[in-house]
C-alpha cells in the first residue's frame, strides 16, 4: 500500500515519463508513419490521463512539491498548488481529446511530412507547458517558458514549404521574444527585491517592495504575459500563427498555451504582488474589455476560418481578463468574496474556452482535412457531406456563442454577474464596470453573430466550390476527439454546480478566502445562488428549453394537413444554385458598415463587357479591411528598425580583414586601458 | 628555483630569438621564408620547453617539448609547404601594410606588450619578460592576420598567436597537466588540417586564395 503522497509523486513522474516515451518513440519509429503517429499520440493521451488524476487529487488534496537537485543559488523544483493543478487539468483534458484527434488528423501528412518530428515536438511542447505551470523558480520558469515558445514556433512552421507559414512563424517568434524580454525584466525586479530567484521568496518580497518597483514589475509582467496571451494591441501574432500551425497544434496553442500566460498573470498579480493598487485592476479590466471587443470585431469580418478562430481567442482572453481585472478591483477594495466570484468566473471561462475552442479548431481541421480550403466563401453545404462533424461543430458554435445550456453561457453569465455585483462599490467603479459590462454584452452579441455566420454559410445551403462539393466525413479518431469535447461542452454547461466548488478551492489559493457557501451557494435543482438574489439553475433551464423546443414541432404537426411542397419562385431565374446564395461577406457587411472607422474597408470592382455595355462578361469584386494595429503601430516601428539596420550594416563589410581589425582595435584599446589604469 | 630558469640568460636569449623570428615573418615577402621563420620559432619554443623540463625535472614537459618539436617545427611547416606547392600560387605574401610600416607596428606592439605586462604588476621581474614576449607574439600574430591578403598568412597568424599562448602558459605554470597539453596539440593539428582544406576550397571556388575575394559572399 502506497501512501497518498507517494501516489501523487508516482502520478507526476508517470505524467512526465509518458510524454518522454511519446517523444522518444516518435523519433525511433520515424520510418513507419502510421505506427509512429499512433504510439506517440496514444502515449500523450495516457500521460494526460495521469495529468487529470494528478491534478484532481491536488485540487481536492494538498499542494505537491518536489525539489530537484541544485545549488543554494539555483534551487530548481516543482511546486503544484491548486492553481497550478487547475491549469494542469485544463492542459491534460485538452491534450487527451486533441491527441486522439491527432491520430486521425496526421494521416493527411503521411508520406508527405516527417511524422516522427511532429510527434516529438508535440509531446515536448505539452511537457513544457506542464512544467511552465509547475516551476517554482524564476530561472527554471524562464527556461521552460522559452522551451515552450521555441517548440511552438517549430510547430507553427511545420508546413514550412508555404511562404505565409514562414512569415507567420517569424512574426510569432519575434513577438514572443519581446514578451519574454518583459517577463525577464519583471522577474529581475522581483528577484532584486527578494534576493533569490525562488518563487516562494517572491511572495514575501512582492508586498514589501517600494510602490514604484511594484508598479514596474506589474506593468512589465502584464506586457510580457499579455503578449503570449494575445491582448490588444500585442495580439498581432495570433491571427498569423494559429492558422499556420497544423490544426491539432492550433487547438492546443489557442486552447491551452495562451492560458499559461493567464496562469502567470494570476500568479504574479495576486500571489507575488498582492493585487497591489487600485489602478492595476482597472488597467487589466480595460485591456480585457478592449481585447474582447477588438478581437470579435475582427473575427466577424474574417473569411479564413482558422484566422477567425484566432481572433475569437483574443476575444475570449479578453473576457477572462475582464473577470481577473474585476477580481483585482474587488480584492484591492477589501471584498474578497466578490473577488473570488469574479476569479471563479474567469477560470470557468478559461476552462470552457479551452474546451470549445479546442473543439472548433479541431472542427476547422476536419474541414481543411476534407476540403483543403480555409476560406469560408468556398464552403457551404457541409452538413450533408459531413453530418457528424457538423453536429459536433454546432455544439462548439453554440457554446462559444454563449447560448444555454452550453458551457459558454454559464461562465459569461458569471462574469456578468460579478461585474453587476460590483455596482454598489463606489461611483467610479460603477461607471467602469457598467461600461465593461455593456461592451461585454456587445461582444457576446457579435460573437453569436460571427459564429452564426460561420455555421450558416459554411455548413448550410449548397456547396460553393469544387472543394466543398467533394467533402467527405472525417475519420473515426478525429470524430472521437471532437465528440469528447462536444460532450464536455454540454456537461460544463449543465453541471456547473459540480465544478464551482472545485474552482472555489482553486481561487482560495490566491484570494485567501473561500467564497463557497459564504458568498454563493448551490440549492435544489443545482441552482447557483449568488448574492443580491441572482440565481441560475442550468438543469431547469435545460428542461425548459426542451419544452420550448417541442413547440415548433407541435405547430408543424398541426400544419401538416394544409402544406404544399413546391419549388421557390425566382422570377423565372433558377434559384437553387450556389451563385444565388448569401455570402459570408454580405452577411457581415452590416457590422462592417457600423464599425467603418475601425475597419477602414477598401473595395475594388472590375467589370469586363462584351459587345454591349449592358452585357457584363465578368465581374470581379475585391474587398479588404485594414488591420489597424499592424498598419498604424507595428509597420512604422518595423520600417524604422529596418532603416536603422540598413545604416548600421556599413560595419558588416564581409571582409575578413575588417572583422579581424575590429578585434585588434578592441584588443589594443583594452591594453591601453590596462596600462593607463595599472601604472 | 623556477624563477631562476626563466631568468637565466639562456632562456632570455631564446625568448629574444623567438621575437626576432617573429619579426622575420613580418619582414619577409616570400611565403617560403615566412614558413621557415615559423619553423625556427617553433623550434626555439621547443628549446624553452626543454629547458623548463630540465630545470623543473618534470618528465611530462619533455614530452611537451618533443611534441612541439615534431608537430610545430616539422609537421605543420611541411603541411604549409605542401599547400603552397599544390595550390601553385604566386609565392609572394601580398601585403595590405608594407614591410617597413609592418616592422614599425610590430615594434610598437612589443613596446605596448611590455608596458602592459609591467602594469599588471603581480608578477616578478623575471617571468614578466617571457610573458611580455608571449603578449607580443599574440598581438603580432593578430596583426599578421589583418595585414596579409593570402589565406595561408591568416593560418600562419593564428599559429603565431598559438605559439604566443604556449610561451605564456609555460612561463606562468611551468607545464600544464599533460592531458591539457595533448589536447591543445591535437586542437592545433586538427585546426591546421581543417584550415588547409578550407584553403583548398577557397582556391577552388575563387581561383585564388586572396581572402579579399570572400567579400563577395556577403548576403
């Protein structure tokens, strides 16, 4: 009989071991594509099962720590409290479904690409994410953080034969290193005050630091981790990197990797810096609100489905940060109960997002797998060609649109509630929170609009191109992976009363108080009761929805007697062709017009006439929206740097003698320096 | 005791001769005489090592001395001559800096090295003589690399620097552990072979071993 503590150590070792097995076997079995994919992804899935059991037992038990051999200066180690465990849980759940999906998905690469390389990177990537959330030393953290960034870069450029993929990889690696630079600055400030790189000492030092240093540490951490999380205006890499990566990897990057940045934000803001000053919370709230609205606005007009999902990730990170910002405001204002509710809302949304965004990216992968296009205008009618995938994607679409009884609804409801509960705080907070809540409401509506468009244009009606015409259903492992997430989306939507107490244990680690039963409770029918009498019962809602769902069927049954089936009248023109369909661009046109100032749409039309000016031979229409942040913030900076680099290039003559002369001159100057100083 | 060996007139004389051989390299415009001067320099270095071995009584320094004699004074000059013969280039050095300014700069470098070592001030008067010679060798080696066009001279320059380091090491430590010395010799030998191959490649690509041509490689 092994003791509980030993058990947990075994679980953690098993988790790491299986990722290693996955990585190594991927390399060893490189020659046989099928076997290689199967073994490496299955062992990732096994490792994730270890991860799920491990993290659940830490959340419901005690923190786990493990010291690795080191010197007194650098003491590397693993520390997993309930917060880290929650993120390990999120990672593991996502990895389990995505790994099963990957077994089917990588068949597309068989014979074309190196599967062993993909399997190796995939396993190491997940391992690095696990270590990021469990490192207890700043240096160790930076090492695994860099490992995660570099490996994810290699995964992004996996299809490196496409030039746009290489560009995406370049933008990603530049942005992520800018972020890492700020993280290092922030950690150096913290380490300078605490005298050690251990995270435990950061906790004590953060509170005692002079205000200016704390502010700097906060701002640098926000920029650094914000870059990885994809907050506006540091988000530009997401719409490039996520579409470029293979879809199983995008599911992990968007669903999980950007969440590790949220994890570190919570760690730094609450744990290390003690939520600091009032304006921190407002800043995070403002950044979150801005990211939410900007992200979804770009998602609405994006024709590339994977790019659209990447923009939507920016939106969802925004929503999570709204929760965290509100939590910081409440925490700093001495209302830990409210802070806990806001933080629970944020973490719940984080969990939900990793599930439904994973599902949607896998869905996008299935579409690309069978149609070989990412352009929504070229899809259509997929519900008839790939019925199971379509239903599963529909579940994801409904979840992300925050419709009950799916998962997105509960967490967005909680976020709203936590914002509204803060109204009796003070006038300024009330104004800020109400603006944020209003923007969040708009975001929700636009998200629903955006995904309605995606599903309606992509899956309904008739195929718009050859690609969509010949689409076939995805293979079994892919459907299994997506199915798992679809079921999870529904469960997270109707069973929140099981999840909230667990989340409460997680938020307790950094808020300090338990909100469950003190500030919110769960009564009969799984009703979540919040302060100020707001309550929600998801099971009752589900029952109610089923009752209402019956209504149209009953009406239909009554109307059957007098129904005549006949073709639609189309003024003498044939109606049932795809040329008559509503396009995605036309659908999102109203939004494009309302937010003209942001999009700055440009259009170009070109018509060729045959014989008479009344007979158009062909007509070409092109429309594009501006990426404001890239064109007005990043491009000028890039141009400036490039111009300066051009003039600095003079020293690079390419002549061996010149380079040697530089060394020689430096040497002589140093000699002179020593002679002058020494005598 | 160890102070006495390096202070002895014998060693001082040899070190002075090493410097002279370095100036021979600076002063000649024929590739063969440069290589010959390098061979003499290495031979003198082997003599220093031999005297150190004799007066400290450490047997492994004899091995070092012998290795210096074989590798640096015989094998490497032979490789040089082989390369020069095989490549069939004009046997002139081709300078950026002419002979007389080169000699003056060499002299200035020796003076700077002397002052440098004197200003460090942690060494006794006697071994500082060897150390300043070693410093001069390093800086003159670098200067040879800069001021000569042919790739062979860059190779020679780096070997002069290596000799300087060897002289410095032996005058400071009176013999490093044999394993380290063997490692260094191995490094030098392999380095020379690789540089030789590189020179052949450069010659094949550019029809010349003028390193100025490498400018065209710039992206």
